[in-house]
C-alpha cells in the first residue's frame, strides 16, 4: 500500500476541526511551514484561480514556487505543485512517510492523543515537500473555512478572502455570517488581508475580525478601474488600473466573466506581496494573468472527431451561477452531465443551471461521497417543472452519461463536482489535466 493510500484509509470525511493535531505535526517536523514565506488564500469560490494566477506571477518574477491546493482532479500529486507542476511521486510519498513517522513518535510519547485527519496529514506533508524542494514562496489554498483549517498554522506574509457564499454549512454554519467568521479566521496582526466582493453581510463580519486581529484590510477593487476590451472563447481582455500601476491590455488565461473579479484579488495580493518585500513587477503580474493554468474551470476539451465537453467544477450554488452565466453568453443550451456529493445543495445548483442547459444527464462518480444517481435525479426533478422533468435522464456511470449526452449534441457540459471531473478527464484523453 502506498503512503498516500494509507492516508486515504484514515477516511477523508472525518471532521474534527481544531488545530491541535496539525500543530503537533508541524512542531514534530521542525516547522517546515516557516522555512519560506507563504501566501494564504481563502474563499468559497475563486481561491484556486487566484492561487494559480499568483503562483504563475511569482514564477515569472524569477522565484521558485510551491503551491498547495485541494482536492485533486486525477492524481493526488496535483495537490502539491513545484514551479507549476505536480510534485513527483517519489517526493510526494517520502514526505507522507516523514509525517507518518513523526506522528507515530508523537503518539508514543503522549504529545498526540490520536492520529491526524487525512487533510491534516496531507497539509503537513505539503509543507514538508515545499521545504525539501527549497521553494522561495509557498502559495497555500485554504481547504475549508479558515480559522480551524489545517493550513492556518502557517505564518503568511499576505492573506486573501476571494469570495463568501453558502457552502459546507454542516461544518461552517448555516448562515453567511457563520461562513464569513470562519474564513476571517485567517486574519493576522500587521498582515494585509485582501478581500474581493464579499457582500455587505459578510464584509461586516470580516472587517470586524480584521480590526480585532490588527490586520489591515485591502479592498481589491478600491481605486481600481477595469476596462474590458472584448472576449473570445469566453476569455476577457482587460486593462487594469490600480492606484499604483497599469496592467494590460492582457487576455486572461482563465475563462469566464467572473475571472475579472478573481484578477482584481490576485493583482491586489501580488501588490501586497511587492510591498512586503517580495518584488513582483508589472510584467510578471501580466504573465500571471495571461498564463495561469487551472484545469476544471470552464475548460473545453475537444476530441479528434469534433465532439467537445466543457468541464467546470461548479460544485456549489455560486459556482453554478457562474457557469450558467457563461453558458447564457454562448447562446446555446447544451446537454449537461451532472453529479454531486451527498452534502451539496443540489436544488439551488440546478435552479441556476437548468435554464442555461438542455437535457440533464445525472450520474454518480466512484466515491462514497457521491449522491446515488437515482436519488440525484429525484432531487433534480423537484426543481424543474413537470414538462422539463422529461429532460432529466439517469446514467449509471460517467461513461454512460457521456455517451447519452453526446447522443443529444456534439457539444456538452460536465459539472457538479470536481470528483466527477477527475473521472472524466482521462476518458477525454487528458490523464494529466495540468500537462
């Protein structure tokens, strides 16, 4: 059994949200998270895109970068990237074994009462990989929430909250204020906290938390003007004028109108890093905007025979709304292949997506977290009208779902869960989505 398989056997769904175990692990490892400056990025949606832009810009500035994100699409090594590429399996496994050895010693001497969760151990391994590979900067994406997330043991030089919406209510709480409070837990004294468009209710919570922590708030859009020169293939060309610099015109690498808001946050965060002594010049920032890679976000894959699939994680209500907006802009209503985890608000997601797509082919990915296809279909049918219910089809596997959707139209959409996308990419000839 591989070291990663042993971690996975711990049950990735085990929910214990406090920092005692991850703090013990990083202490036992000699604090790898302190070996390099870090950037910590939270948000309901957009944090992965911002991390990709920031990492690419830092690399363009001549720095060796490490990036930690979750979950992965196809290969677990994707969670830890060195200079933009997933870490090799040898380094990945070695770091996990180092964490296991430290954990065992901590349990034996009583400093740790129980094993860490999958995500806590994975995060400790990521910090260790970045130290061993001697990165200049670590770009760290928060896993869930912020305050009690395992990534929050790092000591960042800059932080960001990209967006706040309802998701993971079981862990974070039922209301926007609860989610905002959890994410605001990344605020640090004298460390700039860049925020996107959070909405008034969430902003009130974050602003109060930042003030209490002594973290200076940086409003990403304040004093910034954005001119959109056009869009092609869903990608905007923008010129961004911040209070200190002008960027562009630059064609954003990541598709979707919502990427303009992510660009605001990424640029403000890079400027904050520049102020903190990690110099990133205008050309490097533009490279980040123009060359960031983040598969699974409005990512179109075209096969040799002309059939295509637009893959988008869209794993919560906010993501579904962004995808629906992009589809409405295309002027077509393609068939949708859809799967979701059991804990997701399927009704809200389908309410957003149904008007923008044609037939909906529901399926299930191969994971215990997946909602069974029949149950998912029943939930979808409660949202659409009686007439539209005929549009809902059930496919037992992702392969069958692809075949059913392509029987309806040559261009389809696949969305609802990053785990679904992870199974679909290899079926489309992309076993390495980052290649």
